C-alpha cells in the first residue's frame, strides 16, 4: 500500500492524512505532526531554502514510513510495506 502525504502550510496534519488513508481514527502521530509544521515554519520564514525544505520533508517521510512499518496502523497491514512517495 502506498503512503502519500502532503506537506505545507495548507496541508492536513500527518496524523489526519494517515487516519484518512487507512480509515483508522485512532492514529495519532504528534511528533511527526510537529516535525512537519516545523519544516514549514522555517521555510516560510526564509530560514531554509525550498531545496532544504524538500530534503527535510524527504527525510521526514522516510522516518514516518519506517515508523509505520514497525508499528502497523492495521493488524492486517503487518506484512504490507508502506511505500513512500
């Protein structure tokens, strides 16, 4: 199953996106939500460039993917791999 996340000022939180994609209302990933918001904040404030923000978001996506592989959202997802974008 492919995991697709959007990042940015107008994007839903990581938790909300995972909840919607996997129809699992109990998913709560507050640290990843904060990380995504922090990347957006420093980008919007001009502290990091667009390229740096893109690289940071790629690294965050890898961390989220690794976390979801280690802690499946659904019991039946145990043998599935979550692919990142």
